[in-house]
């Protein structure tokens, strides 16, 4: 699989200075963590789940979570498990089908070894499990169960803990909770692919819900948690993890209070005015702004609950030619001693030592999402990725 692999090769050659790399579920964890992109959630109870998975993969989805937790009723858990086993068997019977990275969101640790056993040979299609409401106390049993299931199933399985518990939100317990989470994921570092933020649960603790005109960063209590999570768990010194962006809940807005947040000029330049109007109609201008703020705050990838959210996440994850040029200059071997240099675009100064970690992360993102052509912007990437 590869990002933008669903568009024609000639279109990729036109859009990209460096095309996204190909990867598989067996690729190194560091590469997979960066490549998750827009992780599309789907209830595990969907009767045509196997067909949905194949369809979404054909439209550019590279990671999916099949949910047995909050997205389904408590009474439907057993039926959801049975359906997952059937749907994985269906997928396993289609050897030529393109399948994204697949994760199961469970409710209890006991579900992990049970599902791995019931999946049988189809477990080869599973990349891991999403662990809800993760704290040190609740999370360790999940990680122990995953480790045991991995050994029993003979398949590498990753964990993606979801940081969404009230203890993480409340000021008086936040630091202790973060320290506990850090200990837990540090102990199982090789099995933790990424940490996911559950902002909807954060908001629910205070009866809040952000409007489509606002981002998670406009809700100050949520923004403060994101900042602390990145501070303790997203560091670039080798101790940190990939932290993914929060879910965007909207896909159509009947009425707006504030002006659209998309400038007209980038769309006018490539004759994509209708695309801009469609994005605004479906609240995508707010999503695009939040994705940009995710990246500015150290997050990579995003939880998605609607297929229309996938392409914007991926288009804005592509490294610009200017970013790529700066990163390459900063990391040149002859610059190992530091110093300051003018960027090739002659619009900024690149300070080698302080910008090194940024440059390394940028080149990793460039490997999995590609580098846009010198005159290609996110609008062209969005337009090219929309199914015809």
C-alpha cells in the first residue's frame, strides 16, 4: 500500500517531486506510525464490513479501526465479535484484495486473546488493537494480553492506546496520570505504535461539544491536555511516541455563524472554485484548519469517522517542496557542526541544531506521504485524490 496509490501513476508523477513510498503491514514500526494518516473508524457490526474495507482501501484509506467499544451498543458486543470473525474470514478468502492496516478497538483485555484465537489464519490481516480509556492501571492488563496473544498467534500485533480518561483531563490528577501512562507505554515501547487522543470523551466530562466553526484548540481545557500529552509523550529525543490528532465530528453544516476559513486565491489559481464551495458546505474548512493546528502542535495523523475526511488529512500531510528543501539542507553531513544558513527559497533562516529534529521528522513524513512538486499545493492534491 501507499498514500495516493489510488490515483493514476501519471498523475502522481505530475503532482510529486518525490512520490510516497510503498509499505506493508510488516514494515518497520517507525514507518508505520508515521504512515497511519487518516485512521477511519467503523462499527464492527456492519454487515458488509469486508466490502467496506476493500472499497475504502481503493479510495486511499491505509488504516482502519473496527470498533467494538463506544460506536456500538453494549448489547451488540457479542454480535460484533461474531461479525468481525466472519468478515475477516471473508477478507482472507480474497487473496488479491487490497486491505489497509486493520485494528480492532476492544472493551476488555480478555477480548484480545479470544479474538486472535477465533480469527485463526485470518489473523494475518490484523495489525493490532486500540485500547480505550488508557491509564497505567487500566492499560497494563491490555498490554499484557496483547503480548500473550502475539506469542500465541505468531503475528506481530501493535497497540494504540487512546488517551481519553477523566483522570487525564482533571488538573489535580493529570500529571500523575501522564507519568503512569509514560511508564506503561515505555515498558511496552516495541508494541505501542501510536497514542490516540480521545477529545470527544474529554469534552463529555464537562458537557462540552465544539462547534463546526471551532477546532479542538479553541476549547481551552482540551488544548491544555493536548499540550501536556505532547510535552510528556511526544518528545523528539527518542523517548516520545507518535501522537495522532483528535476526531472531527462534522461532515455537513446546515448553518454557519462565522465566515469560511478557506482563502479563495489558492482555489482560483487552479480553477477549483467548486471544490472550495463543496469543502465549505461540508465543514471541511474547519477540518483543514484543525489538521494544520494538529501538525503545528506536534500531532501526526488523525482519527476519522467519515470517508470524506480522509483525503484532506492526507493532502495536508504531504511535505511541501519548500519544507523538503529546508530539511535536506539542515541535515547535510557537512552541517553536523551547526550554524545558520539562508533557505534555498531565500525567505527564512535555517538554524541547523535547533531545527534538526524538525528536519528528521519532516523527511520521515516525506517518505510516507511524498513531497509535492515545486508548484503544487494542497488544492491540487485534494482535487486529484477525489474519486471520479
